[in-house]
C-alpha cells in the first residue's frame, strides 16, 4: 500500500475552547499514541484527512505522520464526526511498527455477475461485508475482491474460497458463507372457501326477535300500568266525545 505523508502540528492545551478554535481554522484536533511512546496531542488539516479516508486504503491507509522533524508510521484508529454536518471533530492515530503484524478489518468487494442470478432467476445474498485479517502494516489490502462470475443457483463462496494477497491471514471460520445465490420464495395467500365464507356470514347475522306482546316493551321500556288500550295511530283523527241526551221533563 502506498505510503501517505500527513503533516501534523503539536498542541499543548486540550480544552473544548481550544479544540473549537482549531476547527475554525480548517484543522482537526487529534492524538497519536501506541508503540511504547507517550501520547501526543496534535492537529491536522481536515481536507487532507478526508482525502485519505476517500482513498483506496481508506481507514487502513498507512500514513507517515510528520510532527516537526520526526515521522511515525500510523494508522487511523478512530474518528469522531459532527452528528449533523458529519464534519470531522477528532482523529486518533495509532503508532505502529512496520516489522510487527497487526489485526485490522478489510472490506469485501463483490465483483462480476452471477449466472445463477442473471440466468437462473435467483437472488444474491451478501452475508459478510468485511473480514478481520492479520498481516504486516505494509501488506494491508485496501479491499478483498469476491468474484461471483461463476456462482450458480444454490452455490456459495466461503471464507476459505477468498483469494487473499500474499502475507494476509484471514481471522474467521473457513466455512463461513460470504455470499450465496438462493431461489426466490413466493408465499401465496390461500383464498377462503365458499363454505367458510357462508359459515362466517351466518355467524355474523343478528338474532331476530319474534313478534308478540313483547313489542310493547321495545327498546327496554315497559308499558305503563292500565295501558291496555291501543293509542291512536299517528295522523288519525281524534275520536269525538259522546253527545249527552237531553233530560226529559
């Protein structure tokens, strides 16, 4: 991997106000530690760090961190971003030895087109996105390619099938499935049978109250005592009172 030079400036204070002042100048506060050396507070150019993160190596890029006249091989260990603007807020650099193997994560990049998907109508499932590897800092790959151009239906690529660069050891179960092509499963809903529908309709019908004398107490109101005569129908003329006969002399 190509060595990248990043210039840093030491900083003495570590207060929030001092960190904000550094960010206003287009720089990012950070710290370098590891490899039996004392931690060093520093600041770096934000645009330069963003360029490194977008490079082929990304966070695994081997950096030569230059502080004054001294240079140290480092890797980006951790970054902090603003939750809204995503601007860099802080960067941790890990000093390393170029002669000692280290462990780090490397992304997996799928390459090609699987015949099981293109011709067989299957679906490609990408189960593992990155793997942990062990190697020298100078041999860290930017990514590991996963060639799926020969993958048929119901076939898979496992960790043991990956083409690893020389000197790189993968730290996961060799039988772990990275990608595979599976058939599409369509679940169809079973329509209700006419008998079942009729039974449901019968159960939903309201109970019919038989006609009888209980109609007088409809809506839960009992008829008044002595109300044995039917009331005149609405709109019917009222009954005329009976005329009295004249008394005889």
